């Protein structure tokens, strides 16, 4: 079983990650801290069940573009 987390940068305050299939949410000030916290939160959630084989962490970048904007070369 794989778990998939969607991770986003939370402004200037770090990163947040939410599992897409289970009720698991965590955050971290840095990307490395977020990775550790995702593993820790997953272990706590599945403490009395078989652990997932893999955890996928997808970083989602949301950027608003104007059609009239010029892309710098």
C-alpha cells in the first residue's frame, strides 16, 4: 500500500502536507522537517496496523498567471 501526501509551501512559514486517502496532516518549517514529520505522523496513525510500504510526497506549486504577462527570457 502506498500513501500519497500533497505538500504545499505555506507562505513564509514552512510547508504543510495532507494525506489524500487518510486523515493525516502535518507541517514543518523546512522541507527536511516536513519529510520527517510525514513519516512520524504516518507511523503514529498506523501504530496498531501494518505500515504502508511507501509514502509519496507530491509538492504542489500554485501560481497565478495573467495571460497578458510576459515571461522573462
